[in-house]
C-alpha cells in the first residue's frame, strides 16, 4: 500500500519534477501554438515549463527592467493548472486546440477566478460570478488565462494605455518612450514582448487593430455578431467587438476558430447563423493573394498630417501584394462620402445606459451600479473624468435618442455604399495603413495621432484584420496594414492577410525584452 501511495505521488509531481530536472531547450520567444504543441508531442517541453518561462519573462520585464507595465494581475493558479494539464497530457495527449496555451486577457473580460476592473479603481477586487463567453471558450479549448492586462480606463481612448487600476503608462516595447495606442494596449504590449503566447482584446473603434499595429501584431476585428461580447464590460454595444491579438496570423486564427460563433447570452450573435465558417484555419494556405482584387482605400488614410514614412512603407506593402499576384485597384472609394456619412441629428453617447444596464444585470454581484457612483467615489484616472461627467448627463437611452437613431440610418446607408463600391469594382478586399502616423511619445496628445480605424469597420460592422507591414523611424517603430472586407468575409481576409504575412514576414521581437539568460538555448525547429 505504501509503495502504491509513493507511485501515485510520483505521478502527481512528475510534471514539476521533470521541469526542474530537465530544463527544456524550447525557446518561448516568438514561438507559435503549432510549435508549442509539436514540442509537447516530442516530449521536449511540458506545460509547466512553458508557463514558467512566460511567468519568468513577466517577472523580469513587466515591472522590472524595461518595465513594460502591461500586466494588472497574474494568475496565481497558472502553474497548478499547467501541472494538471501535464497529467492529462500523459493520459490523453493534446486534448484541445488551445491545450496549455498561456493567454493574456484584457481586463474588461469577466474572469470568475481573477478580478475584473476595466482599468478602474472603482472595480478593484471585483470577482465576477462567471467567465465571459470568450474566456469560457478558450478555457474549454485547453487555454490558461495567464494574466489580465492593462487597458485605457473604461476603454475610452485609442491613443494611450493608462488607467487608475495600475500606476503609470503601458510602454511600447519597441520604443519605451512611445505609446501602445489604446485601449487594448496592455494585451498588445504583453504579447509583443513575449509575456504570453496570444491575447484577447476588445475593439469599439480601434482598440484591437491600433495596438496590434503599434506592436507588430496581428489583430482581428470580426463582423458584428460573429463573436460574443457577453461578459465584457461595454463601451458601446452598437460597436463593441471582442477578438484575438497574436504574433502571427495562424495563432490569431487558432484563437478565432475557438471563440467565433453564436452565443445565446449575446443576442447580436444570432446574425451569425449560417455565416460562421466550419473551420477558419482552412484559409491559412499559400497563394491567397494570387488573383485577388484589392482596392486601395485612400479615403481611410489620406490627410494633411499623414506621415510620409508610413506612406512609403504602405507603398512597399502594395508592391508586395502585386508581387504575390494581387490585382491592385487604386484608388477605390465611395462617391460623395461626406453625404453618405451625414446624420444632422445631434450626438449619440450610449455609454451610460450600456454600462449601467450591464451592472444591473449582475445584480448583487455588481461592484457599482451607476456612473454617478463612480464619480462620487473619486476612483478614476483624471484623464477620464470629463468623459464620465459627460456620460452622466445623458438622460435618454440610445434606442430613443434622435442622434442615435439618425446614426443607425447613416450606418445602413454606409454599409450599402461600401458593398456597392466593392461590387462595382469586383474587389475581394480594401487595404489602408492601420494608422497614418507612428506611435506617439508617451504623454503627447498634440502631434497627429493617425488613427484610421474609427470609420470604416466600426461604422459598418464589417470585418478588418491588421498585419505588420514594416517599420518607420530608422526601421524601429512598427506599422500595420489593414485588410477590410464585406460582412462575413473573414475567410477571404484571413487568406489575404496570411499571404501577405508569409511573403513579407515583417514581425520581429522588440529589443527591449530579449531572451532571458537562463533560457537562451536553441529554438525548437518549426
């Protein structure tokens, strides 16, 4: 009996013991989900080792060294979860598409075991009763929520990542004096600095695509209704999208394949019925650009303040598309765009009603009930006070507000105009620089920002994917190219984005967060 107990204990401790006695040669920097799973199968890596490597990098680089400041909360149970997955792997092998993939999750996603703050001190310590739908889906697929990431408080700004829950700005690991954009800048910086394998962000006007472009990542904003927002603190229910951010198109698509699809908890996803592809990974094939008709959407980025270096890099990207066999239609645009966008019926600010309804639905578990309660608490960053006060003055719900009604009419008109233009030119997609200007210096709110993400995709609800397209400022600051398309055209956009990525391979790791000395070893072949 005693011998049996000893053997049982040995099985329980095997993953940790293996990690301690046989350090893996596997290198986590710039690795991929496929490479991780290949290493598991080859028994050259354990889940414990993988998670510990990422935790070591967070310890070395997030609040120390370059102090990227991307992480709000680290999951204290990450190693025990990894050990349980190692034991399961010993019995069953890889059991899900995201088996032991450490994921960094933006802190506006509800997590039932970690606090959820939306960047606000007013929500400090709040533990929701259940996971957001996307979090539940990645966990069911085998992923580990490694950490919760910093964000622009309440997801208010696309320009910088600063909040009251975490002192200081999140830094761009490619240039520590530069911003990450917003609001998913914490996820972007963490994934770019190899503090996690992949990440989850949210995008109302920019917040997946902008930070991805600023940090040499791939970001997917899907068609409205293809991914669930249930359990995500809202900014604007009419525009909010949740989705993946990753170092490669393949990794972003691997996560997207898991999270996309209908969810009864988010009624907007009923629209996806019949539109969700069975397998988005099937679009990760060579030659996706060959024969594609791609329009250059100058209306998205041309303005007097557009940076000439960004234009140069974008033109090089267009040449790469041509080299890969794409037919470029330049320019491609909407006739009388200003008239299409005209509303003439006042403003639309749904934040107060969307947020307060969200908290009302949480009942007794809600950390606050109203924006006024947040204001009275004083638990907010000074930069968000004016927006909170403006939202608190709104008295008419968005479904009754003339400005919001007029905006919906305009959005229908805009959708029709985009589809008509693409059909007339027989386009598979439109492209433009994700931002017209390089990442700003931290604290600079005066020089041109360059955000090109606010109009076409959020207003139409159509999908957009950003991919690294090169670097500006002495080849140092990342820039991204956006592929934008018709509703439910994610498969086509994935094939185009993958084709561009594989042809150009612009992604490279930032110099500020190199491999840790103890982990410098040969990389596992991919």
